[in-house]
């Protein structure tokens, strides 16, 4: 299991603190960050890390598909950006 979550389909004006506040309704948040282009504009997705795996699971159950700032957000476990080692 994982404590880090992918959050997609975010409104482009959402700030890190707003994302954190949303996930605080489910549990304790370690980090919440919107991914941005070099010019600081949002890419429309971000990552949230919860304190426990149980809180991460609960966040997916409660927030995936929910309306946030007029958009239906996607919440799922984050995947590793590293590819698996090749033999």
C-alpha cells in the first residue's frame, strides 16, 4: 500500500493550501502539492501524502469522483515515476 496519492482533474486556480484543506477533512496530511509548469501555471493535477495508509485509502474512498471547485476530481494511489529495473 501507499500513502501518496495522485489527484487529477483539478481546477487550474487551485492552490496547494486548498488541496491540503480538502484532504484534511479525511485525515492528517504530510504534504500537498500542485504540479506546475516552469511559468508557475498549474498542470491540473497534484500529489497528496497522508500520514497513514488507512487515511490514504479513506481519502480515495471519500474523495475520488467528488466535486471540488466545480470539477469531478480523480483520487488514486500515486505510481512510482521510476521504471522497474531490467534484468
